């Protein structure tokens, strides 16, 4: 049985809709925008949101078919897992689970190594027909590591939610994702974060829960 949204959330969404002039977005894309604004309290995110052609449809289909969700932080995993359990019971996994406890931080990051190890482990499971949804809310190096693997010929994710936050390497990693062949949902610039990336993912989970792909 589908669990309805909390009344306060629904009231918040109605308020957000009253303040936005939304044009050119379908219902799923609009729900993503509403949820990331609700998560951040920042209406300016509307001008930074970029969604590639068919990215939402690709993500919904993958989630309906049991695709895993990989996150770059435990915070994002914690923010997505309740919605995943309420909707499709999707498997949510943080890439840091396959990262070393310590590294030479002058050379790389735990997130980059975790992403590489997680993706190579997935490729070894012979499950290439339904690749994961990848959620990046913190680490631009994890995003770059994944794009490096895709460019080297490894399987492309069903969609990449690319919303790392910060300044060093963040905008550059997002620009590279925007120029790639990977289906993507991106916040341009320095804004982002685990809660915002999770909000976009939760919108897709809600959409995938419904046969017609509509958000309630």
C-alpha cells in the first residue's frame, strides 16, 4: 500500500508552486524542482537545474526494474533509504563501503576510490542490463572517477544525479557531466549537497512507484 506524503510536505509544495513560474517542465521534472527547493529553501535553484533528454524516464524505468541506488555519502544514503523502503524497496548503497579506511589524500580521495571499486564490483556481478542510479551530493572526485570509467568503456549508469556542493572542482565536474553521454540531472554551479541530491532521487522514487510515472 502506498504511503501518502505528510500534510506539511504537501502544504509546502503548494506554497512553492504558488511562488514559481514553471514553464517547460513535465510533471516529474516539476516534482524534482519542487522537492529540491523544499529541501534547500532556495528558489534560485530553478535557474540552475539541468535535466537531459529522457533522464527521468530512464531513471524511472530502471528503478521499476529493481536498479540499485549508489550514493557518495552516508548522509545521502540515510536521506534516500526511507523513501526507497516506502516505495519500491530499492537497494541503496554508499560507495564509501568499498573505500579504504585511509589513503594518501595528496593523490586521490576515499570517494573516488570508493566509486571506482563500487562500479567495478557492480560490473563483475553480471547485471549490466539494469545499471544503478548514481547520486552525487558531495564529492566531485567521485563524479569524475565514474565519468572516467564510462569513458574507458565501462557501463553507463541509468542516470547520474550530479549535485556535488562546494568550490574546488565542483563546477568543472558538473560541466563534464553535462557534456557527457550519461543521462543526468544536474545543478550547475557550486550549489548542491546530500539533502538536495536525495530530494531529487526521492522524487524519482515516488514517480517510479506509480504506473503512469506521476508524482502524488
